[in-house]
C-alpha cells in the first residue's frame, strides 16, 4: 500500500490521467477499485486506500470499477525504467511466462529461487506472481469476451484459465459481472467490433502526450519487405509467438493506438498485446521524460516543439540484433535490402489475413540462420564474421537477449563479440532491450544535430553533457534525430 497518500489524493481529486497505471484507488465503502482519473465523484479521503497493482486490489477483495475500467490502464512506466529483479519479473509476467512455465520457470529466468521472487514481488506490488498473472488473465478474458464472438469455453482456455469454472469465478469476482453480461454490455455499447473477419480489435491506451511521427516513421522507414509494411495509415507486421504466429496492424489515433490482431492461436493474445505495447513504448511516462530533458536549455526547444516522443523498439530482441549488424555503416535502404534477402531465404512463410496486404514471412529465427552460408551474404568479410558469430550465440542461447535481460550484463556480452562497437551495442540496448538511458554519442545523426544546436559534437564531450539528461538519454536521441529530414522522423503519408 502506498504511504504517500497526500500525493495520491491530489491525483484522484484532480482526476489526473498521468497517474493511471502508477497506482490504483481502492474504495473501502463500495469494495471497488478505480484508476486515478475515474470520472465518478471522488470518495471521501478516509475511505481511500492506494495500492500498486490491480492484482493487489483483487487480492484484497476489491472488484474493478465498471465505469473507468482500471484494468485497461496503461502499464506502470516503472517496469520499463529499471532492470532489477522485480522489473524484469513484471516484464516476463506481462509476456506470459508464468502461464507457460509457472513460477519456477519465472524464477529460473531471473536466477532466483521461487521463494525470493514471491517475497520481492509481494513486498513491492502487494501480490505474488500467481496473483499478478491471474489479473492479467482476467484482462485477456475481458478483451476476448468484448471483442470476439468466441464461445465462452474457448475464451476461458485462450485466456489461460485451467477450467471454465475458474474462468467464471474470476470474471465474476474481478468485474462483478458474469461473462455473458460483459459481452451483452459490450454489444450494447458497440465496443471494438472487428473491421476484418477473424481479427480482434482493441485500443492500446497510453499516457499523453504521444508524438507518432518518429515512432511510426522509424518503423515504417526501416520496414523489412515481407515482414513489415505501412498500409492504409497503419504499421503492419508479422509476429512469432509462443503458440503460433500472428499479424498485427497498429494505427495511431489521437487518444489511443488502434490494434487489429489476427492470431493462429488465441492463447497468444496477451503476449501479442504485451509485445506491441513494448514495441511502441506505450507505458512510458512522457511528462517525467520531457521535464528532465527540458532542464537543458538547448534541448528544451526541441521538446516544446513536439513533446511526447517515444523510443521505437522491437517485438523480437534477437531479430533486432541481427538487423543492427546488417545496418552497420550502411544506409537504411541497404539495411532493408540485406534483411529482405535473409527473409526470402530463411524466413517462415505466413498468410496475410488482408488480401491486399504484402506480409509474407516471419523474420528468420536464430536457429534458422545458424545454417546460413556466409559466402552467400553480400557483406564485407568482417561483417559476415560478426553476423555468423552473433547468430551462433543467439541460437545456442549463450547470448540471451530479451525483455528480461540485465542491461549491463547484456552490454558486456555484446561488446565481447567481434565487430561489436559502442554504436551497435547501444542501439541494441535502446531498441531491443529497452534501456531508457542507452546513448549513441558516436552516431552521425546525433553528432550532426548536436553541432547544429550548439551542443558538444565529439562523443566524449557530448557524453559528459548528456549526464544531465539521465536516465532518459535514449529519448534525447529521439529528439536529436528528429532535427533531420530523414524519413524515420516523419509519419508516412
């Protein structure tokens, strides 16, 4: 439970949406929990309790508010700004590891005992891994109930419940409505009806402001043919998921990201949503980031001109690492060409649910690339060696890269590989591992922008100046890149 009640009370009384996902308000007299921005009349202060997670609220016996739907709040930005055991555990739980591998699997990935993981999560979040995973299953069930016409039995197992009875009991307990009542309410509201048969439509919330220009511009400009595309105002790509494959279309809207998902196995829904949110950096806290960067008078005009820039990430850390090597010292177009050749030769074919779409393959896995012939690569010999060494390390799991990576340990392993310099390591840390403080002082675009702004342009001097931007230097890079006319900085027409 949060003890800084004065600050929480002010956020609730002002209905401040910036705090949605940071904490939840449990109302003792009604037995419900809300997001801070709930439009209902705020309860009396003495009746409020403030808890750090929806799971903690549910475990304490509170049910979700039907009006503000607190379970659909943006995730806490805290888990994306840290790399300690609790933050890594939360990212893994959001990625469905507890449902697939249980708490022992989660603990093994973190390198701790199950008892230690239980204790750390309970101390910081008021709930253990099973309760946190249960809360996530409840949210997935709600999405499927409201956005699909699946029979309730199929919804239950797709959401990760072991039985229909547990599914029914959980939905009633969390939402104070039976599954059928939830679907009826959604139908009456006309909520999230799929535009394409066989797809699931939903809204991905975020904390405002969000500037889509560099976020979607970067993804579209670097899109690998067959794997990604920009079509009809949406970024589309194929997804490799634990139980099957998927295709997602993400459309920037003024107050949310529209998401259309087509999955071969609905058990992947939670994981697909989590990876899309991660890729678009939707759980960031732009107010905190921009406030820190504005403290530098030379950066402040860039922030004021277009606040809310996000860091474009990836849905697959291994994929991005391969693409980073292919992009060493070449243009964006050349990097796309090299990647497209790998996709055509080693990618797994998939069917695009859109008859007019151009998605044809998954990006090849490290295991598939492990057998590639270096001589077939139109790359310099040194870069061939770098790529094959990287692929081998990814394939045999001696180089684990993912949302649960320890950022500094991963940097040390990457730097030990031949052909890996500071730029390649840091761009992987920024976009594949999600380190918000990753920095690229040697990047040509960053140095050029720094010089034009009057900032130091040599790597050492710029790194020293950037100390004041910490822990958000990755976001500073986005603002510096945005001074250039490169297509990565503009939303495609």
